[in-house]
């Protein structure tokens, strides 16, 4: 009996391998176990190239790369938890292009009813699509994937998410900036993504050599002067070694640049200045501010000549509230980016969470949204983020903004549990300090006005050692 069963299994495997219907198999640990002839013909990749690869749930991979393929093959976390799913995906081809397909993910269980693997069947996308119940997280994943493809084709941008009319206008201006070398100035509130857009201009330009150097203009004048001198006049050994060869200089909060440093910068970039006989070209200037630069010029905080130089092309970046159509794809994109390299894959947010995200005002813009997604992901133990996974700070902020003065006096804010609230605030401050200090605990302790041992004790007490 065992011999007969073994022969049947062998015949089935032989048939599946040679079948032209694309079939693949993913293990419970998200490794590709099987990739048949149909898959190879559809994608252009061989089984030897694909089998054994780790799949991740996301949509940010480069087109025509192996990672783009294995991302498309990744089952939703709910499928790995035991649910059948039909997912619309773009399946890339190694030689170029992609095809919209429908993948049916079927969990395979052992005798103990544990999911051991997920079978994937690739078929043409129905026209019109089959109307079937689907979670919002899976729908928004598919919409984000389609949005990324359209943005790549239209603007050639890989990392910027934009669906709202205001952000589409910004992308048109970014496209103009990429096609030239004129100075660009980004104006907007804190956290709206000005540096991200500046990096997109730098990374997607036609000149590949040179680094992106952000410079915080709130630093001390002496520090700024020394940094500019080193960047704009590198030593001969540095130039030959390629060290500190900036192609883009990004001035953060340029309205706070000290006057003597403004004069130094203006002198370098004047057409009749010392840059005429330079051995290497000056880096491109991109700057940002939280206020209109003409106001800083009028208040005599910014030299008029420098203000004119920096604002050759000015791009106003809207707040998250002004680009509300982008909230859903941005939240999904932040979450999927956090799946890269992570042991646990999270598919999205529970249907009940999306109304809460839409209702919140997001005063901290994209930075606040990104931090909220990161903290909710750390709390989440299920395939999708639930309401109880949202950080206390977000829930308290949502409650406080929903209760107006007609309903409750202004001196009666919501009262969360004291210890839980204090711990949440403390964790947030420590994370911010460590991020600003680039992981240096001694410097982070100074920012928090603690000694290093006290900071280490607080990290251990709050259970943040793994972070």
C-alpha cells in the first residue's frame, strides 16, 4: 500500500513539474519549495533561481528583479494562518514587462491541522473581476501595488506615494527638478516628507556619482563653517579616494542658517566666486524650510541674494490632512516596508482600524504616521493590526480631538492610565533620542540629560533591549 501511495505521489509531482498551469509552493517559513514549468515560462526565471528564496509581503521591489517576483509570490499572512485567498498581483518577467494575474493561495495542513505550506495557483485575471468578499487590508495591498506601478511608469519614481491631486502636482515639479541642476527649495510643515522628496530627486537623477549630504542649519556656526569647508573644498587625498564627494547638499531649516555661514555659502555659489577654477563641481543645492523664505528675507534673517538663489524652483509640500487621499496607501506602504527582513509578516490593518486612521488629524504628518505604524506593528501578534494594537498616544489624541468644547470643558482632557501613559511617553522620548544619536547611547543620554547608566537602566526596565 505504501509503495502504491509513493508511486502516486511521484506521478503527481512529475505532472505538476511539467504542467503548463503555473503552480508553486511556499513553506510555512516562507521559503519557495516548488516552482513548476508553467511558472518558469510565465516569469522567465528558472526553478533553480527561485526555489529556496525567502518571500516577503510587500510591493516596493524593483521591477524585473528576483525580489519583485518572490514578493508577488508571497502569500498574505492570513493565508499562512490558514485561510484561502485570491489575490490580484503583477507578476514580473525577467526579460521585461509584467502581467496582471490572479493567485489563489490554498493552505496545506498536516494531520495536526497545522499549516505546513501554501499552494499557489496562477491564473488570468478575470474581466470583469470576480466580486468576492475580501478584507480591506488585502484590497489596499493590491491598490498600493497598482499605484506603485503607475507612478514608476509616469514619473519614474520608486519610493514616493501619491494619489491626491496636490501630491500629483508636487510630483510634476519633482520631475522638472530631476531634469535640471537648478537649486530646489521645499517648503512645508514638519514631518511632511521634504527630505524624502529631496532624496528622490538625488537618487533618480541621471548623474550616478556622488552622495546626498543633509546639513542641519540649526547647528552651531563654527560646526557649519567647518562642515561646509570640508564638503566644498575636500583635500586632494579625499578627492582621489572619492571620500566626501557630495553631489547634493540638502540644507535643512535653511531659514535658521547663521548670517556668516550664509555669506560663506553665497560666496561659494556666486558665478564670479572662487568656484570658477575648481577641480570638481559644486554640489547641487536643495533646501527646506517650515516658513516662506521671502518672510525670512523680509525679517532680515536671510540674505536676499541667498534667498533668490535657493528658490529658483520652489515646491510647496502639503500636510497629510491636505493630501487625505494618500493616507491609506501611505499607511499600507509604511507597514509593508517594515516587513522587509522581519520574521513576522503583517498584511495590513483590520477593517475596524481604517476609520480611526481617517478620523485622526495627524498633526505630525508622515513622520507621526510612520511612527504609529512602527509601534502598532511591534504590539501586533496577529496577521493584521487590530484596534488594540494602536499606540496609547494615538488613541488618546483621537479621543481628545473628537471631544469639542461644546461637549466638555477645555480643562478636562481625557485621562488615560497614568503609569501606562508615562511609560509610553518615556519610550517615545528614548526612541527619538536614540534615532537622533544614530544609536549612540552615550549621546542619547546627553540629549535626555541623563547619565549613560541611568539610560541603560530605563531601557531595560521598559523592555526595550531588543529594539
